[in-house]
C-alpha cells in the first residue's frame, strides 16, 4: 500500500538485515533479487495472479485467410485469475472465468439493461445469453471474465488477442497485444472511483498474464463519452477513429512502460 499512499516514491529500501525473517519480505527479495524495490518493478511481479499464467509453446500459427502468422496461444485459464485489495476504495477486486450456468441469469439481466444493450446490442433470452457465453468459452483467441468487488459480481470482460480479433485488421499489431470488451452491469459500481479501480486492475491483469504483452487496446463506440472520461487517467491514449460494419469506433491504447512508470495502481 505504500506505493499507493505515496505516489512520489520511486522505490523503497528493505535492508536485508532488518527484514530477512519476514515471510512477505523474503517473497519480494526472491522475486526482485534485491533489497531495493522499485515501484515499476514491484507492480510487474506476479503477486496478484491467482494461479500461474498459462504459457504458449512458442510455435507460430498461420492464418490462411489473412496470410499472416501469429503466436500459438495458451489454453484459457480456469477459475479465478486475479485478486488485489484496492486501499483507495477499500474493496477486494478480483476477476474469474465466467460460468454459463451460475452466471447465466445475472449475465442475461446485464445484457438486457437498456444502458448496456445500447452499446453491446446483445439483448436476448436466457438461452441466447448462455449460448453466447459458451461460444466465448470455446474461442481460440478470447475468453470471458466476471469482475467482482468483495466477491460480488459487477462487470463482464472479454479478453482477446488483438492479432486474431476484428481489430487486428485496423492497426499494426504486435504479436502479444491484448484487448478487451467490457460492461458494468450493476448500477452501484458505476462511480468514477470504482471505474478507475477495475479499469487499472484489468489492464494490470493483462500485462501480468503475459510478460511479453507491451500494449493493451480497446475500441469503444465513439459516442461512449462516459468511458472516454476515465481512459486517460488509466493510461490509455487515443490512436484513431475507424469504422466497423456495425459501429464507428475509437481505438485507444495503453503501453506497459507508461502504465507501470506513470500510472500504476
């Protein structure tokens, strides 16, 4: 919490002689191989991943339709993937894989909320939403997450590899760029302070999940002004506007170096 309480600090020193018997300090020493803990290095430690991230084999896959190669992607994770206490809002933020059974009714309610439906255009019956979640769970380049505060679900995210997604046709992607689609389904968690918590949190997760990921992208509709107000403070900058067949989008991007040195958690 010290890096959040004192954002002017670039590093802290934990002298080995004074901290060598503290279990948490020993964990840090083992990760950074030093008793000097730099802010940017600290936030990149895998301390908030709920389980070790799956890693790809390193092989390349050829997309015959687009005539491009991209890296073999790892299997999607299982269960909870990220957990971090946010002292600013005094809440525990976590992300877990969506479950078509236990999350179906809640997800259906969210997708039929007029505010969500306006941007997602994905309203429909319980059966329609179950089928939608099942398709996301079988995707080779994406997976669905449920965001929780204090283990209470409030949001939905689709995490994807940008190269294989529709956005990959609209910019010069790097092989490990990640992207996300998102919605907040519960009204009580739509305040600005909550948005900054989960938006930085999900970006943090994407960068921890794959250390080779240098950039994260979003492509919200250009009229989603509420979201745009929160993107710059979370490290996202506008790249361009462009057209999908179904919407006019604004592409925004965050990069690893800026996020961990200038934004942080």
